């Protein structure tokens, strides 16, 4: 009796020993036309093993890649696609560069910093003033997400001034931000609403399964 541990290691175990045996048989066929027909039959069988994946883009292409891998790239046929090369199979993917941009204040986020720079580039006027007001309020909301207690408007004004390299100067006289208690109350209400919505979705899914 043969045990799997004593047999040849499967290149792609998800297809099973029988598919690998079919590939090995295909490799041994001398007639090229017959070998081509055998490879096509193997591809159809492989596809039938995973019918739920048929809608995936390039599904057929993936199957031919897998056939090449299981044959150790020795199958001499006319592949309908340009299959993966053996040297590319074990090559490491290129290193993903990390964003090393420095955050002055992580709780505000990079987008706020970029928007403040955008406001710096705008000409003075009502549109710029309103954008700055919206950004300052958003900074306060973001700050309160991290610090649940409270934050003085002067702290937001100081941070805005720093992030704008000193070009935006806000104070209690020219800018009145939303009260911290109002922002926190809205956050609590939003959390409750999201929780209720999630609970309703779970309840509906449970009812649908029981029907």
C-alpha cells in the first residue's frame, strides 16, 4: 500500500493526486496533437473542481499557469496564454515603498494637513475663510476622537497656525468653533445609530436564514 508521504510531492495539493497523475500521463504522451488534447481535457477537469471561481477574471489563464507549474514547466504544447515562467514563480515581489512623510499630528491625519496647505495657496476672501473654519472644526472633531474629555479652541488655533507655517492665525475673536459638548453628543448619537443599524442587519440576516 502506498502512503501519500511516500509519493512524489504535489506541486499544487489543492488539485489532488489524481489531477497530478493526469498531468504526468500527459507529459508521457509522444504525439503532440494528442498531448494538446489531453492538456485541454485536464484544464476542463481542473475548472470543474472550482466552479464557484469561474467568474473570476482570467480564470482560464490561471488554470493554464497551474498546469505549467504541475508539469514542472516541461509540458510541450501550445499554451493559449503566456504562462508564468519558472524563474518568476519563486522570485520575491518588489519591495513596497513605505510612506515616510512625517505627520505633525497623527490625530488630524494627512488629508487635513494637505487641505491646510491648499488653503494657504488660495487668495484671501470668503471662500478661503469658510474653508479654514471648516478645517478648524474638523480638527476639533478629530482631536476629540482621540481625547474624549475636551479641548480648548486655543489648542486648535495654535495647531492650525503651526500646520500652516504661521500663515493662518485664528483666535476667539475671529473664529468660534462648535462647542466640545455638542461634538461629543453628536459622536455618541452617531455611535448609537451605527450600533442599532448593525444590530438590525444581524437580526434581519438571522430571520432570513430561519425562513
